[in-house]
């Protein structure tokens, strides 16, 4: 039985069958954990396999960018990720969808890794992100967009955009303080040398890391939901620390190749502010509002 949804499941499955004519018959549909922005389902197939289907009623082509990024990661071997199978925009026939391979295992937040398994996942994740971050671009940008010569030409407008989106949920004095931080960004980037535009996943947290046990060890099957950028790699590392996705085992390996640069603790707070503002706008959760205030207080003494 199909999960309750505001669209016509038989019509959607017919569209999927047209887009993927070699796909075995769908025999079961189950909603997956996550889906914080879009609906995510696991489709069981008649041959015993499975695919993942993301669905959105947003206008236009909400999955077009993700399809392009998955295609790039898959074809280049830059990072293990699901292979995109089909992607269609929202239209008269129904909602947009993205179909992709089902990676083996479960997301790290739900997998029964235990302390030893977590260490193994952290070490493998460090290897994968080091490999990804060795890939550089001609400039700083969201993947597929026009590159800029300076990282702050990308990060500064990103932070300001997220502030404007979140400001109605924040006290006015916090908004004013965040505006002052925006003006001080060049000061915070004076230390540590000029960053290099490195390819980053852009959204690495436990739910986006799929893991499985193989040969007695826990391994990363792949990463999902990319938000690829050519960025300062600190952008990725600060995000990992923001949600405590990685710990000492990860950083012992990662920092052996990419040591922390001077001034990073303050820049990390700027990245955390950006992340909290994004989550305040997207979810309006009081937890993120409180964390925004905490980051602003820490930056007030920087």
C-alpha cells in the first residue's frame, strides 16, 4: 500500500516506469527517515532490489541541480554517492521526482555502529573528504556557476542572504549584530593565507552519510544530498564540527594532511552563524534560534 501523499501514486509510478524502462516492477513503497525538505521513499522492486525516490511539489525543477551534482560525482569518481537514474520537473503530470540507486546500509545516525564502528566510519570519512578536497577549481562558486576569484565574494553574499531570510525570526539587535559581522568578514580572513577553491560536498552530517559493515569493519557506502561548491575547505570542516558529525579519529587523519590554518576558530564561528541562520529560516526551531544567539555572543568578543 502506498504511503499517504497529495499526489497520485499510480500516475507517478507510470512516469518513473517511462523514465526507467528497465526498472523492475515496484512492489512496495516505504517512507524513509529524513526528507526534511522533500519527501523521500524507498521503493522495493520485484527482483529484490530497491531504489530511492525523492518527490517534491515545488515548482520548476527542484532536483535538476542535485542530478547534475550526482552525475559529476559518479562519473568523476570524486566521492561515492548514489547513481541518479531519472529526474523530472514538476508539471501537468504531477510532482518533480529524482530516482537513484539505494546505497547499501543505513544512514550513520541510525546504523548500529557502536563506539568502535564510529571510529572506523570517521577514519573512512576522513579519507574520502581528503580525496574530494584535493580536487580544485578555477575559482570559488556553487558547482556549475560562474567562479569568483575570492571566497568572500561567495560566502559573504551567502551569509547575507541567509540573514535576510531568517531576520523576521530573530531579535532586532541580533540582526544588527550579524550585519556588523558581515562588514568585518575581511578582517577574519586576513590570517591563514589565501584559501584554495576545493571541491566540497557541502552538507556532510550523519543522516547524509550512509554506512555499512563489510569484512568486519564499518565503511562509508556513500554520501547523499550533495550541495557541491568550490570553496575554502574550512566551509566543510566547520559544518562537520557544527553538528558534531566527526570527532578525534576524523581530525587526526584529516589534519595530518590539511593542518588547521591561523584564524580558523573565528572563521568557524562565521560558518556556524551561516548554518544556524539557514536552519532558523528553513525550520524556525527554537533550538536553532538559541544557537544563533550563542554564536553571535561568541563572535562579539572576536
